[in-house]
C-alpha cells in the first residue's frame, strides 16, 4: 500500500472506533459488488457510519486526501451503483436505520437512509399508512438506496417512482457541507431535490429523508390470469389501460419464470402449462370495485385466458404476490449467476420486443426468462448463466447490449428503475448524444467538482466518451501498451 | 453581462435550430433574452423577448402508451382538447391555462388545485429537448413513462421560469380521463369553520382530487372539492363530504375560475400578497395570522395564497415557507443558494437569460 493511502487509513482509523472501519481483505470481500456481479472491485476500506456527523467527517477526510468515496445501503442495487470505484472507500449507511418521526396527520415520515423499505411500511401500518414505492427487494433495500437510484416497483404504474414520494433530503455534499433540499412544505427555487434523486450517489450522500406516506386503500383486489400466449397477456394489459382503468399493478411472468417459481420455495400455484401469467391489482375505494373487476375479467376472458383466479383473502393475495416478488430468487435454481436486465419500451411495443428478446437469447444460446412491469413497458429479461466461464460472460453482455439497443430503437430507455451504475456506461450513448452527456456532465461538476463522490458511475468518463466512440476496438489497449501505461 | 448590448434577435422562432441560433447569437453578443410563450407570465428582468409560440405542434401522440410529445409553444387548450378527444387526461390545471403555452405552464411550474390529490407538474414531465443559452441543443429524460437513464434534468426545468434554458419539446405523461368529474362546495362558513371542514375532508378513506378553502365576501369562506372517478366512486364520496354539495354547470366552471385566479399569486397584484405552504395541520394557525379582510385560497396540502398580507414571518415561524410575487424571501441556506447559483452559471454563463428565480411551488 502506498504512503498516502496508509496515511489516509491511519487518520480514518483514528477518527472512528476500531470496529467501524473495515480494512481486512476478508471483511472487504462482501463489499466488492452489489446485485450486479459482473463487475467487482475491492474497496480500500469500509466505514460503518452511524450519523450525519460520521458521514461529514469521512467525506472531509476523503477530500483532504483526494480519496474517492462511494455510499452504500444494503447493496441490493442491480447496476453497480454502490460498487467501489478504484481506490475508493465505501461509506456504509445501513446502521443509520432509525425512523426519526412519523406525522400521520400530515402524511409524512422522516427517516435515516438505512431504514429498510418494508420496515417503514410496517412501522406506519398502525396509522393506516404505507410507503408506496415497492421494489422487489423491498424486504432488504434501504430508503437511501431507493433515493439514490430513484427506484420503482410493481406499484409505480399507478403511484409513481421514488421521486414522487420524497419530500426532502438532507444531503452531505461531496465537499462535506450539509444541505437540506426540499422538506415537508416543498421548496423554493430550483428543484434540487428532484435532480438529486436518482443521481446514483454521485451528487452527495442522503443522511435524512422526508418521505410521503400514503393512506392504505379501502380495498385491494388481486387477480391472476393465465394465457397460452405472451401476446394475449400483453394485449390484455393494453386493453385494460385503454378501458380507462388504472390498476395499482400489472405484472407479467413468462413460462420459464413460472416453472422456476413453482419449483422453488416461492411456489404460488401459478398454472405451469401457461405461456404467461398476468397479475393485476386494483386498489382504492370499495365503491366501483366490482365493476372494475368485471371489466378486467371480461377483457382477460376475451383474450383467451385459460384460467382466472381472484384472491379471496389477504393470505391468497400474499400467495399470488409471493411468486412475483420471489421470481428473481427462484432464478437461482437455473444457474449460479443471474443478470437482471432493465429496459423500457412504449407499451405497444411489448409483444414485438419480447419476440426480439427471445430471438437474441436463442442466438446467443442463453437461458432467458422474463418478469416485467407490463403497465409501464418496463422489461426485466433475466439471463441465468455460469459466470465462471468467460465466454459465457461475454455472450451474456453482448446479448444484454443488443436487447437494450432494441429498447432504444423502438423509442424506449436503457433503464426504467435500476440505474446506469457501471453496468450501462457503454449503453448510455444508445440514448444520448455527446451534447446530451456534456450537459449532464456540467451538472455533475456543479455538485461534485472534484469528482470524488462515486466516480465512474452514471456517465462515461469524458475522455472515454469522446475517444472510444471513434476508436476501433483494441486500439486503446495496443496504444496504452505501447506507451507503457 | 457587464455591458448589455442591443440584441440582434428576430423574435419568433419556429423550429428548435432557430431557437438555438438565436440564443447562441445572444450568448456570443452578451445580450439579454427573455423566453416567452404567449407572454402570460412576464418574466423577471430586462431582455429582448424571444417567443417560442411558433413551436406549436403536437409532435407525437401515443394514446395507448399514455404519453404525448408537444412543442413548447403549443397552446395549453389545444393540448388539453387533443388529449381529451382520446379519453385521456393531463392532470395539470395551471392558472390562466386558457392563455398559456405548454412550455410556459411547465416553466412556471405553478401547480393548480389538482396538485392536492392528482399530480404535481414535476411528476408529469418525462423528458424534454432544449437549447442552452450558448446554443447547444440537447435532450434529457425520455418519452416513455418510466426512465432513470441519466440525471433527472427535466425536474430543473419545472419552475425555472426560463432562467436556465429553453425547452423546445416536452414529453408528458397522461392518465385515463375520469368518467365523472364534479365540483362540490359548501355554503359560506366562518373561515375557521371552513378550515376545520378542510382538515376533516383530508382524512382517509376520502380521496379528493382538489380541496380548497376560498375566502368570499363578508369575511367568510367556502370549501371546494373536486371529486373524480367512476359514477359509483363519485356518488360514494359526495355522500360523505357534507356539508359540501354538488355545484352544477356553468356555476361550477365559474367557481373553478375564481378558485384558480385566487390561488395564483401573480393575479393578486398589485398590493401586498404572498404564497407558500405550511403543514396542513398548521393552516388554522396561518389563518389566525391573516388580517380580517384578507382574500385567500388554502389548499388541502398546505399550499396557500393570500392577498392583503405578506405572511412571510408567520409562515416561516410555522415551519413553512412563503414568497411574494417578486420572489422576496429569507435567503436560501448558503449551500443551497450556492448550488442554485452554480447551476444557473453552468447553464447560462453570460447571464443572457433572466436571473435566479426562487419561487418554486
């Protein structure tokens, strides 16, 4: 280890109790990546922060020594957002897990960033309230991580993303200053809170968060429709939306996913002879609920549903959701590794895109299953693979790249809820021109002028962005080798 | 801009490239420019008007995907009519909607009564194309309903009042139109009673799209609510919102117009006036701080507009915020002010566009 790093680490150790600064290789191993396991980097150290003051102290120290730092919640991100940047330390926020205030009358709570998403909903349930954004990882992911990634979930078709539910954030800026952006009464001036949310930890570290709490619906109805074709499931979704209904969730699972789920501990009783199942949830006032249910069931029936099930009680509802929420876990049965892709297309493009995804998987000889937020056109093609084989890894990445290129080609996006992280740095140019990226880069420099806060995420490095596009493959390696770099 | 040169601009761009060229000319010549739609909101500061009203087309409409793309100068009523023709709805009711362009309404970012239970404009803008002051054309966000690729710069546009860059095309999220929409209102009540009713109507399971207490003559106030949904839902809600009763058309539309005008700070001038927000449960305390004859609109989410008083201190002492029409308020905390100034500087380094605007509702 070089002298400056040694000096930094000794100051870091002096600033915190011994057990809150991890530097041993065995301790650091688990921090090498998040849920995106195709890219790993060992951090220089991990600081287990317990307060805003801890974060400030660490960030100031990093600034003094020019050491990059990366915030991390539960590490459930799927794009490498909290994966250590080279030479960086991690600031782990999972211990900042207190719910500081619940104001049921005004419909908000104040939480620390390490509060687990589902724990917040459980804590406010006695007030008849809940926190609406519900990523599939909600039993483990943290609110701070959700803010960093602007996380979604099955219910954001009706209720919106994390950004729609965050009223304010206390942020430790990349230079160590503390700023409050927004709050329970809104904010004056530019919407800095809005720009901070989804900045993937590159604009600072959220240390206190004001979240909107939603009243629980008077009634919830959940249905499962099974179809012999994916096209019929997608058509049903389009017709449900076109009919003027606004379900809380519209989720589709394909045949391979159904089989994986049914063979796992997440078995939910999905029909295994179906090509696709559609999970529909209605919520709201009881008035009008029967009419909405009848309309949905009629549409699914007309589209040839081979079975229709309505959850009759909360236990049945939980069972139907168990399969959907556990789908990614169930994929673990298929292969040692799982690459969860995330792309968005206009909803009308779903059937053609799914056919294209299938064709790509076949061409690259990969096992690919689909679980997706059909109402939003948000696809999650899941590639199950063995990452120990470098050739397979290369095929996985190439297939993923083709799928995302197709999403953009039909008017969509390379990510609906997982973020760019390190995973999609090479794909950003599918969507954005050099000028588009330069404008974003300018904004990043405003927040993070020294580039120490989570470097190498969201945007390709400026030089790389400009040169790689014009450089034939392999040229950079040859050049850098020749120059002794 | 140390020396304000006479701008050599031809107001009235008709395509984005022209907008970019005009802005670049102003930037290079250190000229001041003021971006306008229909000129409903006269921006702050000096500058040659650059009208975007010539960019008036709906460029893409995919009703099945609940999205629409529209040029910034498209008249708001035209957008609304096109959307409604397909059974859809843009849940955004900016003040003076009839006279506005879409770009102007989003740049102003002033939410109407529907922001209580429907949507805030910031949640409806999915993406945009625009031109920086130096003429750089760029796009940000996307045109699909869900996207987290790159930084969320559309958020910076909403409420920026033309101080950062010109948006030339906006991508918007739509919703299915409610089958029934009715306005219900109370008779004039003592204003404290009206606020008590408002607080009661905020409670679940009631879900109202808009909820407002509006001052009326004689020192009294009325409670107004928008009820949306299927017929069964509307009937259920109406039955539980006593003492509010349905207001039939055309009286309902007239009452909405009064509400919207009274909610809009800049329609309240001249005279002392302010708008802002407090926690809803502190609305009674805010009301107590108002002079007896003040004209006001109080919304169920704590937003308020008051004519006849500048309640800046009262709002801040209640933990809220307030601004006057001129945007005057207590200075933003230093790190926030520095961030805002740096963002302005990075988008518009020569200060060609109007200066910082600090009234974000």
